[in-house]
């Protein structure tokens, strides 16, 4: 039963919303914090050199203080911030999908733990299925078939 809960899409959505709410609270109150994230879904723009990314483990800890904190933004899908990496302090904009955030920490103490097993890929797959299902419903109506035929001409 535990696996069913942790892989449930509604549970995943709830965890994601909760993470956004917690980070919004921290930003609104000017509290610095850290996030522990699944490295495979984190994006860097511009991409970091291989000698830096080779040092990353399966999870990576980002501490949002100073300029990194000041540059941080959040929306319903991602956490964004600028950071410097390596001895060269190579700058990059970091994008972390919310569901890839495993923990939110304040002063090294976890205040949020994401227990959901839903990944970014699975969420995108679900969105694609939703569009596909909508199209099937739309095309199943004979009246809508006429609209599609008109467009193809």
C-alpha cells in the first residue's frame, strides 16, 4: 500500500504544491534555505563544463544565500537561480523541477521531505496523454470531424 501512495499522481501533486508553498513562505519572509535535488533533472544554462558535472553525485545540495538567493525565482513547475560553480566560479542559471526537490532545509535541518516517486518524465508523459485523450474525445464527435476536414483542405 505504501508504494501505491508514493506513486499516486494526486499525492505527487500535493507534495509539489506543498514544496512551492514552503519555498514561497521562505522567500516572502526572507529566510535563506537549501534544497537537495535529484541531479539528473537539474538543468544548467549555460551548461557546465564536464570537469565540474563529473563531480556531481546522484543528489546535489544547493544553498540559496547571497546573490544566489537574490536571483532565485519560483513558479509552479521550477525553482530558478544563478550560481557559480567550481574553482573558476563559472556562472550558470540553475533550473530545478519542483518534483525533483527531495528536501528543503533551513540551517541544515530538513523542513520538507518529498516522498513522491513521480518524476518529471512521468508528469510530461501524463500531460501528453491528456492532450491525446482530449483529441480522441474531440474527434469521436461526428460534428467535429467536419471541422477537421475543413482544416485539412
